[in-house]
C-alpha cells in the first residue's frame, strides 16, 4: 500500500504547476501576437506549445499537458481517464451545478497523482483562434489553422465557455 497522500498539498502543487504553465504559454502567446499578429502566433504555437509544456514537465518532474473534447492538436486528444473527467466537467458546467465555477479535480492512484484544472475562454483574444466565424474568429488565423491542423475541432467557442483542462500527473 502506498502511504496516505496529503490531498490539500497535492491540490496546491497541481495548481502551482498549472498556473505557472499558463503564465509561460500566455506570455509567449502575447509576445507572438504583438510581434506578428494572429497568423504568426498560430505558427508560433504550432511550433512552441509542445516544447514549452515539455520543458515545464522537466522542471516540475510532472507530465504537463492540455487536453479537450474538442482538441485542435491531435497530440492533445484525451486518454480514457481524461475523457471521463472532461465529460464530468462539461455536464457539471452545463447543469450550472457549481454556480458558475468549476473546481479542479484530484485523482489519486496507487503510484501516481493526477490533477485536472478546467480552462475557460477568458478573453476576446482567445476568440481570434477559437471563436465563431463572424464573431471573433480571425479569418487569416483560421485559414492558417485549417492548414496546420487538419482535424481541428477547437473553433466555435464564446467568451466564458469551458475550453478544456490542464492534465498534470506525477509519481507519488
Ligand atoms: C493565435 C491563435 C491562438 C490564440 C489567440 C489562442 N490559441 Fe489556444 N491554441 C492555438 C493553437 C495553434 C493550438 C494548438 C497548439 C499545439 O499545436 O500544441 C491551441 C491549443 C489550445 C489548447 C490545447 C487543447 C487543443 O485544443 O489542442 C487549449 C486548452 C487552448 N488552446 C486554449 C486557449 C485559450 C484559453 C486562449 C485564450 C487565453 C487561447 N487558447 C488563445 C491557437 C491559439
């Protein structure tokens, strides 16, 4: 039997990793948008989002990724456990059970811990690449996304929508 886990500490660790990863991606995205606009930023993300999260995984000794039921990058497609959590989050969100918030979820296994934190469409900037045609979606960025991501499912969102989640796992 693995020893008891301090769940509050594990939640804090997961949140700290998710928040610093969000900061890193968001800073890089904003710089790319400023430098070359949305089309350049799409190319930048397609080349750098994965290496960035992989290098953070090394720093934190945890496997860090983002996933969604409606993924853009095939490599972000959920595994079976992630799919189940995404569906649970989605139905809790649609039922409004948690009064407009969704709490992160911790799953403790015998030799690993998984921390899942919902990701929302928080700013109009997100809509440039994840919004609806004629409502926020940048048409040039959309064209570039269609070229780079053949099976993209990640447009059609509105402000405030649940977009996906951070999925962070580490050995206990
Ligand atoms: C400049 C275009 C652009 C903007 C702006 C943008 N994204 Fe993305 N997003 C992308 C691209 C491209 C990918 C795929 C990255 C990859 O190849 O790993 C992606 C992937 C994601 C993923 C991973 C899951 C998946 O679908 O592959 C999440 C979650 C996400 N974006 C959320 C957001 C949120 C939230 C915002 C606003 C804060 C945002 N994005 C802003 C282009 C953008």
